C-alpha cells in the first residue's frame, strides 16, 4: 500500500512553467495512488495557448486539469480547505495571496498541508522568493546552494528552516543521461527567453552571431527556439521580437530556422544547446548535450548567466562558433545546482512524512490573520493590516493602497521648475 494512497492532492498553478512543475509533482503523487487535480487559474489577458496546455497535459494525461479564472479562487477556497495537500505552483506574490486567503477560512482541525516549489533556476530575488514561500509546510528547493541561502535567511530572522528539503528541479526528474545520439548532423539550438536580454541592441547582436554560426556550420541546422509565439501569453513581459530579425537572416542562410516545438523535442536531435540563461540549459546538461552559455554581453545578475559561472559552459560566441559540439559542462556543478539523484523520491518521502506527522503548524501558526514570520515582524504585519489591508501583506508592501495626496504640490513644483528655467524670471524671484 502506498503512503499516499487515497490522499486528495491538488495544485494551483498559473502560467506554463509553473503548470509544468505542478503537474510533474502531481504525477509523482498519482503514481503513489493519490487522487490528483491541477487547477490552472489563468490571469486575465494572459491565457495559456493550446500548445502550452498540451505540453502540460503530456506530462501526465491521467491527472485531472480544471481551467478557471484567477478570480474564481475565492469561490474555491472552501473545497481547497478539504484537501490533504495543496501544491502552490505560483509566483511569490500569489503564493502569499493564497496562504492569506486560506487562512481567513481556517477551521479547527482542517488545513491542507501546503507545498511550494520554484519552476526554474533562482538567479534574481532569491531570498525574496524563498521568504514569500516560507510559510508553507514543505518548501522544495532546487539545490544545496538554495538550501544554504534559505537557512541563512531564516537564521538572520531567528526562524527555523526545517520545512525545506532539496528535491532538485522537478523538470529534471524524468530526464535520463543515456539518450540516443542525435544522428550524423545534429542541430544547434538557441533557446530564447522572453525578457533576457532586455536591450534591443543586445538581442540584435545575438541574432547576427547566430547567423555567423549558421554560416560556419552549413551542414548543421541552426534553430532559433522562441520562448513563445507572438500570439501566446507568458508570465514575463516580452521586450521585443528576435524572431522577426531571424526571419530576415534566414533568407541568406538556408540552414538558419525558427522552430516552435517543445524544448525537449528539440533537444532529442540537438548537438549543441545555446542560451543566455534559460533553464533549458539545465535540461541540456542533464541529457549530456553540449551546452553553451553566452558570455559576450557580460556576466551579471541582470542577464542571469552568473548562475552558470562554475559550470564551465560560459563561452564567447567566437569560442562557440569554433567548437559547438564538445560537451564541456561540469557534472559535479550540475549535481549541486539543480540535478538531484532520486529527487522525485525525496519529494514523495518528505510529503508522506509530514502527512503522517500532521505537520501543518506553519500554515496555521497565526491566529490573528498574520502571515508567517518570514514576511516580517508581527508588529509590522499588524500595522500593515490596519493601514493597508491584507493586500499589503500579499504583495510584500510593493503595492500601496494609499492614494496619492501630493498631486497639487507636484503641479506647483512643475510650474515653478518650468518658470525658473527662464533667466529673467529666476533673477526676479531671487531679487537680483
């Protein structure tokens, strides 16, 4: 008999990457005979495309999927409270919102064990993202590096970090290094990101270098893989279309192509995967594929490629063009930064242990409608609730509900600055 036999486990997810992660975790639970449901709560104006939905469904067709609007969450909260486990496949802000929403309806003895994970590599706002999720009963982290950072953040606030466990990136759980070879003329694939790099000149430069790569290796197809098509929605705001530039370059480079197939489908025939900082690089390395991280634009947090500094994959385009097919990544680095041996098993084991212990004290810790200590001191949270409402806690205080009261003052300042730009007015005002 499975340790999750008969358990009711559901996940809430928004956007494609979070949906894939939540579905992967639910799939492991279903294999342990749990009853599973994935609620895809879509944000207005950012609906999942049919292709994105199919990619999520392919992970496990036996998990029930329910698509609803995000606004329907309030009507769902009574049924969610009856679950044994609730997986939060959400960004940090919405993870806070769901925890506060459930907490407002808490009843004695009924509180689902909450679980949270991050869908990709943590290279910006690591501590903020972890603290947003710190109130869950089981926090699944991608690497020992993330766990150490989380422990330090908790220690600084006098908190326990015992709700965290390293399970590795869920997208790597089902990948196997021993894949079949890509064939005689393997492809070279560049994986685009929707907002990296943000500078249009940088994007233009990358497209030109991909064209140079295609000219150097004419017998190999060089594929540009857009993050999404122009009609699809994503969590991130797109800063511009690289695909249109590639289309122009394709006219003179017949082996340069655009392909919208899922990343894993492209990796099956891939001999070299190139990106600035996409999680696709982690998948590529886990499959034993030659992987390159672009260094031409520098190495920094804005690009996110600093995450790969110790992987031995950061290379200039000149080096990539010279030798794209030799695997050079450090397997030990991969084990420390996302790949976890038996990560799926560790997740199921940690989940089963907490269910058996009834360890849901974190979610029900506060009886005053406050969030967990990781969101700030009780005095601050109480102050925020009194003066800004629950929304101040759910958004980490980034969105104030206080209305601007200085519009008149700003108008006077604007007129003053405008007039003082005239020398004779300035002299008159200063009595010269």
